[in-house]
C-alpha cells in the first residue's frame, strides 16, 4: 500500500560521496511496492542527479521521495542553482555527467522546476 508511504527527504552535504548517501537513503525509504520494481533504476538516476547537483548546482542539495501508488515513485533532487541542467549528449560515455540524458532514457517522465533560489529535477518510475 504505497499510497500510505510517507514522503521522505534528506539534505546531503555538498560532497563527492553524497551520491552514495543518496542511494542509501533511497534504499531505506519505505516503499515495498516500488522497491521491488524500480529501486535499481531509481538508485542509478539519483546518483547521476546528485552528482550533477554537487558538481554544478551547489548547496543545499536535497533528495525527496514521494510515492503515489500506481502513478509511480517520484524522486526529486534539489540544488541551489536556478539554471536548468545542461544536457550533454556528447558525454554519454563519460563517467558520471550523463545526468539528464540518462534520466530521459530510463525514467517514465521527468522535469525541472525552479524552486525558490534554486531548482528541482524530478523523475518518476512506475
Ligand atoms: Zn511506492
């Protein structure tokens, strides 16, 4: 019954290891339904987005999980830079930095919103 799963949020340090922290956070966030289906993909994408947020966005870097039953599991990564993420098609083979291009391929849908003085990049897996 993932509709009953409370939203979870964590603020991460502006640090290279934060992608690992974000994966751990997702693995602990309580949603049995979506864990079984999409946890691997969610961990992959949150790693990319948190790496981007740390490298290019800056603090505060926050990760939020919102589960909405059949509509899917939405994961949001916020940072302190209002500029939208840059899509780097040429860097597909590079370590990290695939970011948005990978999110576009793997997620059901995704988007970017300006929030306060920064932005939120979110994706949905169902
Ligand atoms: Zn769920």
